[in-house]
């Protein structure tokens, strides 16, 4: 039995990204979040366990979001996560 693992390109820890003040997701572009809270680097969230519930996108700004299966962080860009998994519509609303 062959197990197929989803392989993706990861960005360096110094990669800058925008953080959404409403839903908590991160994005490489300011257009990818509902309301920009500020900027951080991938090192600011990658690998840090996310214990609070995933924020819901209030304005449906981005229709694709990914959640890290390892730490629970949410991103618009899968490259910003260690082990991204596409979120279902129910998880995003």
C-alpha cells in the first residue's frame, strides 16, 4: 500500500505576511485578508500551536483558506504553513 503525502513548497521563516484582525488568517498580500491588523513573519506563527477557535471570515474576502494539520494556524497561502490542508466551506463560514 502506497501512502501519498501532499508535498508543497515552504517559504523561509523570514517571509513577511499580513495578519487579519477579524479572522486571524495570514496572507502574502494585503488584499488576501479582511482587515489588516499588521505584518509579521512566518516565524511569528509557524509551528506555534493555535489553541483558540479558527476565526470566521466576516467579509468572505478570500474563498480559499488552509489550516495547518500540525499546529492549527490558518492561512490564505498554503506556502505559509508547515502541513497545509484546505479548509472545507463549513470550517470557513
